[in-house]
C-alpha cells in the first residue's frame, strides 16, 4: 500500500480492475482469471501496463497487483 499522498490513483494515471466473479475483491487470483489474462495481453493496446508485476517486488517495493494498471501511453506501453 502506498503511503498517504503517494498513490498513483491520486495522479489520475492508475486504476484498479476487478471481476464480478471475485465479488469485486482485489486479489492476486485476478491475474490467473480470464479477465486478468486478457488485461495482461492487451492493456498495452490502450496505453496501459500492469504496474506491479509478479517477481518484481524487490524493484517496485510493492507486492504483485495484477489488478493495478497505469496509463503510460500506447507507445511506451508497447515498448515496455
């Protein structure tokens, strides 16, 4: 969890995605769901990235969050 005042959501660049199948709960199982897999494979087409990837915790300082997407633009998202 981001400290107060440091959330990407406050900047308007990030949003959390979920599924009605999970009751709207944000958890890592979203990454294995059909919707989560679609997001991972297609987010770049709309300028988004899955911000906190599995295995990158030491780099980002955040746990895996397959529901958290950030807008970086199509060109950057595709390159990333």
